[in-house]
C-alpha cells in the first residue's frame, strides 16, 4: 500500500538511506521497545491473532505517542576517555509535534481533541486486557498441546531453551 502510494506520487523508495548501513539497527530498536516487549516472540499466524494484534497496536500507538516520553540526544562530548551525553527534556512524540510548529491549525486542533479524550489508566487497562486475550488465544491454539506460557510482566516470555525443557519434562514424565 505504501509502495503504491509512493509510486503514484513519484516518491523514490528504498530500504534505507544511502551510505547509512546501520539504519536497520534503529528499526530493530523500535521493534524491541514497541513490539517485542509488549507481545514477545510468539508466532501469530491465525486470523483471531491478527485481529487482536491490530486492535492492540491501535491502543498501543496512542499510549506510546501521547503518554510515553522519550529523551532525545542533544550533544555528545568526549572528555578524555569518557563520553558525556546531554539530553533534551523528555517529551512525548505528541508534545514534540506540537512544539515543532509544523502542523496546520486544524490538525493541531484534532490532535488536542484526541489527547483530551484519552484516559491513560483506561488505555493501559485496555492494552493489558488485549494482551492477555492474545496470549490466551495463542495458548489454546491447536498444536500447543495445552502448554501455558508463563507471563512474567510486560513483554517477558519463556526463552526458547526453557520452553524446550518444559516440553522435554512433559514427554518424559509418567
């Protein structure tokens, strides 16, 4: 869909910026903070899982953009053998966008209305509920042999080797 849009508008697309071979590391960092910490490394390949993921990402997008502040690196100075980093004040992406002054007044008004309509506690509860529903669907999927994956906090799941240990114990127990 993005490819067709860019092609129609005459925008040249590539996988990364020229001469910036480490761009993928920045994408992978976001995959960790925005995806893997929230839903783990399970394989989501059925339609119910896809629908739950889509709904979860909709709420997660609002939570991350409106309520999760990020720190932006302002400067990096080498002093002897140490590197001193200075960061800007932590702001949410929503706050950074408003401060940029690049929005039309109508778009800014819509964003402010959307922000005013959100409740961070209700949003977080909805995210946790959808995440739990998603994990229940995965646990009850055919082929999982009824093994329940332990959930130890946000985004923490049993490692592959631990899962194989559990399966081995189940097979060898009488």
